[in-house]
């Protein structure tokens, strides 16, 4: 047998194996309909669980910010492994059938995309100065977070629901983010209430720390008032967590303030509201600690 014949037979043998692996792990589709630009992101990918096309199931949808780090093969292993985790939780019946929409952040403009415009406008002079300092560093005249909210609500979500087997109900639609993306996940939960009925904020930078790590005392009450806009829970779920180390230690008063404002509106811990504190550091440093907890509770 010559080398060419051998390689041809070997290739033919590998194809079914790869196809079987894809079926077992689901598949990832990259959407080409949405390009880079203010409020969108450089790439949007959709993970479809095994059997999505064969079974007539209506799926929940998990939208993930910082989509570059969503899936098991992303970023040289520094990622949330959300595809593998969701697949495992689905297989055990812990969560409902779910697809994942991973939205990359804007290259070099993550802060502009994830700093809520509303908080900037309502903030005191210290908060506004911190935001403006970061905008100046990036050479930007304005934030693009309001554009991002509008894009998700009017363009991306309708597209996903038209193309895939998903429920359009807000109680079947979740938003997740970590660090500054955790702040934006909270903002989307508040500002797009018809879109998201489930939200998770992992290690969110409620303090809006910049490199100076300065506390803004008025922010805790500002966040509390902001989340009060949610009103009664009406079946919704919100997860809040932070660590005890690094910058996460400064998030404690903000998380307590937000939780208290929601409890006053009859959000019940364990039912509509989950607050956790982990003996760990910030965001990616602790994803192995709580990511399974987040997904199991959020998507149950």
C-alpha cells in the first residue's frame, strides 16, 4: 500500500470518529450576520447541545458576556467551560435543555461596552471622574453600553429565537457575566426586563475600581436604588457572588446593599435570589469553585 492510499484510508476512518465526537459534545456555530462595531462585538457563537436538531425540544438560552472565554477550547484552557458544564448538568437532569450564546467583548473597549451608562449618569462626581479617566485612557468620547443593550434586545435575541429552538419567554432566558461583565449582566437584567428573567453576576466590579482602587461610598446606595427598579420577582432569578480576596473583598457592601433592596421587594433567598461569598479571589481565579453552582441554580 503506497503512502497516498494509506493517508486516504486513514482520513476516511477519522471523519466518522470526529462526527461522533461532535454529536457527543454538541457543536458551536459562529454567526456571520453580526460584525464588529459599537454595541455588538467582534464575534458571536452559539453552542448547541447534543440532539438539538433531532429532538423537538424548546431550549432555554444562556447569553454569556466575555464570550472569548465561554467554551472549553477557548483561551488556552483559561475559560468557563460552559459547554461541558451545561452538557453535564443537562445529562443528569439538573438543568433544563439549554443553548449558549457567547458574545465576545469589543477588542480594547471592554470597559466602554460593560460600564452601564445609567450608573455613570447617576453617579456622583467621583464615580463620573473615574469613568471619564478610563474613557480618556481609551481615547473614547462616550460609553457604548446603551448601544449594547439595544443591540441585544432588538437584534440578537430576535435572531436567536427565529433560528434556533428556543423559548422567547424571559423566564427561559439568562444573562451571565464576570468582573466588569458581571456588572453589565446586572445592568442588562435591570434595563432589559422583558428580555432576561434570569441573571448571574460573578465577582462583579460594583465598586467600579480603576488602577487606584478608590472606594466611592455613595455607590452602594446607588446600586440598591438601581436594582429596586426590578420590582416584584415574578418568577425571576438573580445570582450574586464575590470572593474574599483581592479586589473582590471590596464588593461585599455592594452585594449586601443590592440584596437588601431586593428582599424588601419580596425577592426570597434560595428561590428568587442567591447570594454567595467564596473563599477565593477574583473572577477566573475562582471559576472552578462556583461555576457549576451558578449554572445549576440559574438554569434549574
